[in-house]
């Protein structure tokens, strides 16, 4: 069952170019070095400088494992430090975690009813 981590944050207007460049570096580093998919989400409506990251993991255990690896990696910490300290508005990060809903298996009784019709 997939797990989706959706994080939104506001990029400072005066640091917009640096923030976008930094986000692209973070995405590339995570995709190249860790076992999950990352997308940068840009606003179509709403507040113009609110951007997001969407990370997809195979499950909760995989999310925890990958996060542990990332936050023990000095190179990764050097990438995210400037982003959160210099390029995004303090207190603007909001994180939500979702999991996909598994497909429903048909009830055996309903399946038998359909076969006898």
C-alpha cells in the first residue's frame, strides 16, 4: 500500500529563484540516492508562492527507512538547510501523510449470486 507525503511551504518572494533552484536540487538528490519518487508541485490557484513536494513510498516502513537515511546524510542536510532556513517562510511548512486505499475484493456471496443468475 503506497504512502504519500504532501508538504507545502511558502517560498520567500525575494528568494524565489534560489528557492526553486534549491527545490530542484533536493528533488534530484532524493530521486538519485533514495528509494522513493518525488515531485515538485507548483500552484495553479491559491497563494502564488505556496509550493509543495509530493513523495511516494512503498509503505510506512519504507518511508521511515528512507527518512532515517536522508536525515543521517550530511550532503542531504546541506541541501535542505538553506532551503528551510533561507528560502522558505518560517512556520509555513505543512505536512500531510496519506496512504492509498486498497482495491475492494468482491464478496464471495455476491460472486456466487451473480454466477447463479
